[in-house]
């Protein structure tokens, strides 16, 4: 059912279930924060591109998809700024901007869920994405030297899993926005599986090279060294 929601326009994409720290310093968003804390602690994050030339302000358009952010914690700073921690909830479709005398923008939005999909297909795709993502994180951990890092905990629900993986992967904002806007869990999982394939293969190859270099650095035999010289 449509409702009005304060909108924070940012060059980032928030996914349901993902945490997002924010630094609040502009007067309009200080007012928004105060109003949200006095209400249900929720506002909408809508992606905007940073490509608009100044002094033009980039503004989300009707039809754009964003994500409701709930404020989990707030640290007020002495000069009026604030650091907050938010968490993504429901996605929304921005229907129209509302006339308002407040400093910040308010939009009429409609929240939505994914369309129903066959559970068996979603479960199979989720298993593939889970496997690929865990392989990727293991390879990245090796590259970063975190050989004894705790294993990544992933949601069991296919939809929640798709949002978690989409939020963590380093992708272009446009790619993340497309994943956020998709209303099909299976389509999102298929796309993530296609993305994970080459990312995982590249990271694992680099991890193998790094491990070989580490062994050689400890005095291991170099394949191009002649033992008779």
C-alpha cells in the first residue's frame, strides 16, 4: 500500500538485510534524522549517479527503485552532525514526489516483494551461488593473508541470500541497482551465478600464484632453478 517516506538520495545501493553506516552533516538531513527518530526511524535510500554536472542536483525519478533504511543506532556529535547505522528493509518503487515545506524530499512510495517462484528451482540456484561465493571469499581471504578467518555466514533463504551476495560483491552501481530492482529471486540468482564464475576463477588463480610465491620465499624449490649451478 502506498505511503509517504523521507528520501535520502545517495550514490550507493542499499539491499534488504545489509548494514549501511552514514554520516549526517547537511542541514536538510539533520532535520530528516530528527524527524525519523521522533517517528518510526525509517527513511528511503534511493540511488543517484554522481555524473550530473554541478550545479545540477541529481534527483531520483518516479519509477526508480530504492530501499527502506531503518536506523539501528545513532551517535550525535557536538557540532550537530551525526553518525548513524542503518539496515535495509523492504524495497520500494518511487511513485511521485510530494509537495512539502521540509528541507528534505518526501516521496510517495510503494513497497514490494519478489514475485513467487518455484521453490525447488530457487533452492538449486541458491546452492550454486552459495558455493561460488564461498569459493570466492576463500580465495580473497588467501590473497589478503586471512588464512584463518572465520567462515562467512550466509542466509539459508534464497531471496535473502541473493541480496546478501549482491550487497557484498564489488560491482558497478548500475549492476547493483539492476539486481535491487529485479522482482525475480531466480533471475537474480542466475545473474549472480554468472558474475561469480569469472570473479571466482580469477581470484583462485591469483591465490594459487600467491601461495606458490610464499612457499618459494621460505626456501622452497624454484622450478626455474638449476640445482647443479
